[in-house]
C-alpha cells in the first residue's frame, strides 16, 4: 500500500476553499454566479438595445451562424477536462497540465478546421461575407485555447467570487468596444471584433488572477480518458442536436431568420441561463464534494430543485405572457417575428429545472451511458421534427420542434435520476406545489387583465406603461399567493425558507 507521504501533491490553490457546509457554500457560490450573470445580462442588454438599432438582422445572423459553428466544433472535441479535475480526489500538477495541453490542442484544432472550411461553409449558406468572419472566429478559437487551467480552482473550491472578478473586466471591455465599433463600422464586424477582444482579455486576465503556470504534457491522459471518452460521445450527440436548429433555419429561410430566431431563444432562455445554469454549475462542485464524502446528493437535489422552481417557473411564464412588448420595445418592429418564438419557448423553459439538475448529477455520478442513450434518442426526435415542421411552418415550426423535444428531454432525465436516487414523486411535489399554484394564479390574473399573450395595442409609451403594470401585477399575485400558502402551511422547510435565509445573509453582509 502506498504511503500517503508518497502521493503527489494536490496542485489546486487550497487557499480558495471557504468555510461552511457543502450546501451553504454551494448556495453562496450560486449567488456569485447569478450575480455575474445578472451583470453580464445588463451589460449585454444595454449593448443589444444599441446594436439592434445600428445593425441589420442579417448581421446578427452571420455572426450567430459563425459562432455557432465554432462552439459546435469546440463541443465536438469537449472531453470534460474541468469535470475530470473537479471529480478527482487528488488532482496533481500532471493532471492540471494534461488538461491544459488537451484544451490547447482542442482550441487550435478547432481554429484550423474553421479556417480550412470557411469557403465551403459560406457557400452552403449562400453568404460570401461569412468567409472573412470565419477566419477571425478561427483566430479567436486559438486565443481561447491558451486560457490558464488554474482557473478551474474557482469552480473546484466553490470560490465563485474570484471567478466573478475574472470574468467582469473582459466583458466590460468587450461591450464598450462593441458599441464603439458599431457606431464606427455599422456592420457585422463590430460584433466579430468585440467577441475577439473579449477572448484576448479573458486569457490575459486568467494568468493575472491565478498564480498557476501550466506546461505542455499529456502524461496524465490515461487518468482522464475513461471519464472523458464518454463525455466526448455525449457532446458529439449534443453538437448534432444543438446545431440543427440554426442550420435548418439558415438553409431553408436564410440568415435573417436565424437572427430573429436567435433573439427569441436568447430572451426565453434567460431563466435557464441566468438562474438554472449558475445553480447547476455551483451544484456540480457541491455534488462532487458530497460524493467524495459518501452522500448521493438526494437531499441537496431536492432543496436546489425547490429553490430553482420558486424563481424560474414564474419567470418563464412571465416572459411568455409579455413577449410582445418585450420585443417591440427592446428590439423594434422589425424583430416582431421573434414574439411567437418567445411565447413558446418561455413556457417550455419552465421545465428545464428538472433535466438540468438531473444532468448535473449524471455527470458527477458518471451515469454517462444512460445519458448517452437518452441523448441519441432525443437528437433523432429533434432532427426529425425540425425537418418536418420548419419547411412548412417556418420559425413557428422550429420553436414547436425544439420545445417539444426539450420537454421530453427534461422529463426523461428527471425520471431516471429520481429512480436512481430513490426519491419519490411526493417528496418532489412537496417542494414545488406552492410554486405551481402561484404561477397558475399569476397567469390567470394577467390574462383576466388583458395583459398577456398576443399583440398589444398602443404606441411605445403606452406599451411600456402596460408592461410595467403587467410585471408589477404578476410579481404581486405570484408573491402573495406563494407567501400565503407557505404561511398557511406552517412555514415548512423548503425553497421559501432557503430564499429568506439567503436574503438575510446577503443583507447582513
């Protein structure tokens, strides 16, 4: 038996570790991520509100298609380096450096492939302007490949306050430069160069904020390969599933419709990207630490599920109900084609809490074969529906196709997770029933007041007043309903209690 003294030293920056229970540290970490996402979205919203008035929808479509290709290729070669390091009980320098080397190879390979196929890709979409854009995107991929692997410690030790600092400065620089370039260039190059500036700044700051200095080696690849090979297969399926929407729409309807579709999906995905995503990202580290201590994470899952539902379910319904004024006021009349997209996706995203937290546990517990089988079936369903509905119904067909598959996916993932954790339906329902009733009351109140779904009459100032009134009425009806039910139930432990505790701690700090 190997003596503990002979074991290689943990290469992580242990000083980042915080005090407290796994759940409390996960909650604090999620708070920092949500805070970052909130500020990031505010910056993005400010930028978007200016850019959509300076640039045409086709400009956003060109950039969306180009970046989608890069992200798809990057995901295609994604092997779960961060997850492999976080799950490891003693990740040493060999593991960190191997992770850096693999990421570097992935990033440069992605850039080379994009540059090599730029011309045929642009020809496929009948848009020669994409060629030069793809060349710049390829450069950005190579730049991002050099990011300091040490920043994985911000997730590993649930030190998301440091990650907040790490991401904020590049984002501010990118937004300012993007707006300035849009006023100057008045075309898609403003968006392209802003993205590249963000990538360069992010890499530079990663070495300034973390002392780790990686070197090139693949000596630890065997320690990563078992977990990573399954992650790669899952991501391979995910690439096909995620890229089909823009590809089919771009081929059938053109780049302008890709831009309109992107606006609708971007806004409808706010509850998921700004709340569910951050919570799950923090939960990955929390579940990993709990797993190493012999806890399967069932109790933590239930508490996080209740908290997610409390916030995201009303947010999703709310976005769907006031889709028209959001698009009209925020983006202008030329973007009204995104309204039905937002109405459909807004409701569909309310169920993402189930599959998202399930997916996090699947990755932590390495239930990867089950995940792969589910993803293959869901991808076949998604591609089939898109090919059938988009040519006949356009963007509405795309929204219905993707929403249907998303709902099926969330249900399937959650059913497998609850069975493996031996968590009953009653235990789950006990965490979310007040939220569901509150969301139902809110929807009913807004519809009765004629402040939900469909086109709204009036000029922009009137629309703005009605939208503010709808938001206030929705928040009040939902909040009063949930609070009343919670008090009537005797103030049980659950999402409401967890939220109040988090608010009190925040105010105390």
